[in-house]
């Protein structure tokens, strides 16, 4: 009788361990909302194309 | 009642606490039960929360690095903009934010006058493009000598406002071989 209970508890522990593993995997892989909005995360190119500006200067009448 | 309780304890519970084999089973069972209860209701939520927070911290660190870099770029862009402030205004003239039809007509009129051709007709077509860069096709009919018409076209192409000649159709007017009529199809652009 007591041995049967031990076996049941052992299996229950295995199930709980599996449950914890699945939850951990889900927590690790689930996509969360971005920390900062997409718009703010757009990169900025600080370079100005001076070649184009010089070309425009030459086009002035 | 206490006597019945003691009898019940002595018969049903005591063996599990004192007989060596049953005692070890009891200890093992209680340990497993504790692990199951704590695992399900204390350890699991804690581990899940830790994992989620670690992910958030990792993402936030990545965002911080990116935003630091963006702040540097914005500072550099501000410096570059101050250097090229006057020249940047040329971009607005070359590619204005609106069609600026009066400005186009003024340019055509000035170029015609300067190159001795008569501007007879200007026809604006339907604007092409949905958003961002828009294209405004238009047709100009001018009359004059071939050389002057050529200069007129060259001036339009080299003007500050971007104008691209698509097609030129020349025809003779009357008996005078020097006097030509040119229908010039052009496109210009603006950025909304």
C-alpha cells in the first residue's frame, strides 16, 4: 500500500517536473511586446550626401 | 474521544512513524509530496518569472545599445545639418514638398524669354504615384528656331527644379524652314 503511494507520488513528481520544463520553455521562447516602439527603433543615417548638394549648386542658374 | 483518537493513532499512524521500513516510506512519501506541492505552486511560477525577466532585461539592453547609437547619430546629423543648412534648402527647390505649378510655369516662361522661343501652351497631366515621390507629367509647346529650342530644353534640364525630357516632337510651321514648333513632354517630381 505505502509502496504504491510512493510510486504514484514519484510519477506525480515527474509530471510536475515536466510541467515546469514546458512552462520554462514557453517563457523563454514566447515573443513579448517590444520594449520600445518600432517607430523609435528605426535607424537614422546621419550622413549628408554632399556630392548631391554640390551637384545641385552647379544646377543653379 | 481522546482515547478513541489515541487508539486510531496507535493502530493506523504510529506504525508509519516508528517501524523502520514504513518509516522510510513515510519520509520518502512526505518528501515527494513536498517537492510536488512546492514545485507546482512555488518553484514553477518563480522560475517562469525569472525566465521572463531575463528575456526582458536582454531585450532592454539591446534596445539601450541601439538607442545610445541612435542618439550619437542624431547628434552627428545635427552637426552635419548645421554645416549644410544653406545647401539643404536647395533640396527643397529641386524636389519640393508640393507640385508648385506656378513655379514651374515661371521657370518655363523665364527660359522661353531668355532663349527667344515663344511659349504657346502648357498642359499638365495627371499626377503619378500614390505616396512619397510623385511624378507630374506635363507638355510644353514652344515655337522658335531649332537652336533656340535646343537651348530652351537644355536650360530646363539643367535647372534647379528637376525636369526630365521624355519626348520631343518637332514640326515645321508654314514655309519658313527656320521656324519650328516643338511639343516637349517632360516630367517633374515632388515629394509629399
